[in-house]
C-alpha cells in the first residue's frame, strides 16, 4: 500500500531549480500492476527512485504500508528497502565476482541470515525463475536473459511487497524480454505489486494501470483499455 | 550482517582482484620485513658488542688510579695514564686479602723490545698475574699461561702472542725457547690463541710477564689498573666499597682511585645500541605508514571502481555501517595478510644473514615484530577508514547509474 501526497523533487542545476517531480499525488494498492511511461526527462525514473526509497522527496509525504517514510534516516530506509522493495534494473546490477546463488543471497547476507537458510532460499527462488542448473555460474557465464532472471530472483528472495522495474527488458532481445515479462507478471499474479518504468509501448500496455508522466506531473492515469 | 560473512565477502573481493591485492600485500610486507630485519641487525650489533665485553666476566671490577671527577684530569686523563698517585703492588696485595675476592689481576703495560737470536721486534709488554687468564677467559694454542706466583715475586718466564710466536721466534717449538725482553731473558711457557683483543691492546703482538718482572723492566712501582673478580655478582657493591676504603686507608685518607664495573660499561653500550635499534625501527616504521597511504589510495580507487556495486548493496538494504565494515574489513585483511608475509620474509632474511655471518645473531626482538604488525594493522584500518566512509556516503541513485 503506497500513498504519495504532494511529492516534489527539486534539483539545483547551476542557478536554476529543476522540478523533476511536481506535486505528485498517487495511491498504489497492494498487488497492483502499473506501468509508468513518458518522454525522457519527464520524471518517471525519479518517481521510481522515490518509490524505492533510494531518493528522498524535497517536499511531500510518502506513506508505505501505513507508516510515513518520507523523513526516515538513511539506515531505516535501507531496512525498509531490504524488506519491502525489490529492484530490477535495466543493466541487471549483478556483482560480477559472485555466482548466481551468491548474488541472490546478498540481501540475506546483509540481514544476517545463516548460511544454510540463505543457500536453501536462494536455490528455491532461482529454481522458480528457471535457473536450477545455473546456481554456480558467474554473471559472465550467463546470457542476458539469465542474468536478468538472477536479478529477479535476488529482488524477490526477501518476499517484498513491491517490485520496481526500470526498463527491465531494455538490454534484452525480444525473446528473452518476453520471458522476463512473463516471470514478473507471474509474480504479480501471486500478489506482489509491480511498477514498471518503460519506453516500450507494448510492455507498458500490458499493465492493468497506465501512468503517463510529462514535466514532472502525472499527465494521465488510466486503467488498461479492455482489448 | 555477521562478522564472518563480512570477512568472507571482503576476502572474496580481494581474491577477485589478485593484481591489486598482491601489490598491496607487497607494500605492507616490505614495511614489516624492513622493521624485522633492521631491528634484527641493530640487535645483532648490540648482542655482539655486549658479548665481547661480557667475556671479561660479569662480576668483574676494574680499579683505576686517580679519581673520576669533572675536573680536567677526569676518567679520560686516567685512561691515558695521567695519574695523581700510583697504585702499587702492595695496594693490590692488600685488596686481595678479602675472601669474597676470588681473583686479582694487576696490569702493567709498556713497550719493550723482544728478541730471539738475531730477530727482534717492538712489542707491547703486559705484566699481570695468572688470574688474568681466568678473568679474561683467554685461550692458549700451546703451553700454559703464567704460573700462580706471589704478586711481588719475579720469575724469568713469559707467554707470547701468536704473531710474536710466528715472526720473532723462528723455531718449530716455541714453548721452552728463551726470549729476551729488554735485557732480561725469560723462558716461553705458552702461546696465546690468535685473535685476542683486550681494550686497545692487540694480544697477538703482546708478551706477558709476571707483574713483578714487568715492574722491574719498566723500573716503576705503579700499576696501570687492577681487575678484580668477586665470588658472586651480589658482592660487587660491598667489594667496591671495600676496595675504595682499603686504598683510601693506605693512601693517607685520600680517595684517589676509581672503581668501574663491567655493568657500567655494558649498560653504556646497551643504551647506545638500543638507540640505534630504535632509530632503525623508526625508519622502517615510516615505510609502514607509506604502505598505509598506499592502502588508502588503492582503496579509494577500489571504491570508485565498485561504485555501482555499492549502489546495488544500498538498494538491497545495506546500511551505512555495513558498507563501512565491508571496505574496512578489506583493508584489515590486506594489512593482516601483508604483515604475515612481512614477518615471514623478515625472519627468512634474518635467518639468511645469520647463515652468512654466523658470529652475529640477527634475531629481531619480539617487541619489534609485534610493533611492526600493530603499525601495519593500525595504518591499514586508519587509512582504510576514509575510503570506506566515502563508499558508505555515496548517493545510491548516483551510484547505480555508474
């Protein structure tokens, strides 16, 4: 459950103030599937960073699952991120020296989960994204689609409430991209909220709710046109 | 995040950058090895000099004529033979009466001419007693040393240094030959072992006579110095007072002698070499600080190379302290491994030096090894702190775009 009220994010560029986000009002229910689209510089990535608690709003109130997180200290935000939010990046962001299961174990490592449980849960989620046979491969031994699946496994291993995906298929061919989309949509159908930022209209249209951003504002907020 | 997990995560990062890691290990290892080796060299010099002086015996006292004070004719004056009043053989005999004194060796030194048949040579003539050999632990290569005689009894015998034996007495049997010293003939009883040096005198070029003979030869009743050996170390202080009192009584109440202990000489040398060792250790420790600065530089590079990894760790919930811990642990690993390698190299080099120069003992003192390791660890952690904090302070949004 996400509630944004009057969220602004200003950047100082030289003498000018750029309003990357301008009084955003947004409610996202648990388990929703939302796409955020819009031209470059419209603020969609900034909105995703705010939603993911990587960035702090300049003004406004952000409530996550009923508690105000807009003014928490950094270390609290890190804990909230760890437990409630999973990130999927365009460039995967795997740690190249670690194997697939070690990458998936990272969030649990930070939690202090013991080794045996880490290993077991990492294997479970890697299995669920179809990488049973790739546990001990390092990223440079995996294809792009496989890397993104490792990244998805890492994002869901802590059982977050929301998955935030920034151009998740941007670096993939259409076949691998399609596989990735079906994996995250499958996760969404199991109840995990899904927010996808994309330029790709085909991908954006698949979501049940479409946000369109222009100049830091939400220009339109429509349910999917029933096809 | 558990401590062990942090350590493993950090060590994995180091193993995956073997070039960077080995260069840093090398820098730290050189620093630690330098401390270990240089302090070992300093200690070797100290031990060598101490041992040379200790060969005189640690419970020996040296009695010099004249009083050491701050006037012009101080200790230096005495050492060059400028005396207020001579010590005599009677003084020596009086001192020797104390039962706590086991050996007494008066020493008379002068130059003389030694001749055998047509050969002759200018030699150092040392007049002393049989006890001298015991006190100084002199070795002989042939025959025996001077006999036990009453100090005031002259006897026509002598012992010669190795060079005299080879160059003056051109005979295949030196012991038993008659050698002429000045215009007195004496029978050679023994030949000293090679290589002895006592104070300023080269024993190889000396001839030893009973002290009474030497006094006759130089026509002087004075004694250059007296070496006294006590029964036990604990006797040193009472015996020192006893000697001062005895001689003062005999010299009409004038205290005109100086008694120095072997300890005083030794501790002077100890402190000189202690300072040298500390200086060497200090120089070497600077290289450890340099290694620390290198750690900082390389860790800063590592932080900027791994910016996106740091961004990711933040995105998946790493706190400020966890990031600091990860990078600090890397620095600590480097320092600890480097220190271990350095100890190994240092001890190996010391051992090698010991094999090359067996008379010296190059073992580094434990304090130096401990200090080297401690400095390596501290500089690793202190200099690792700035890069670790920089990593932890990175803005995750910025870091993820790298």
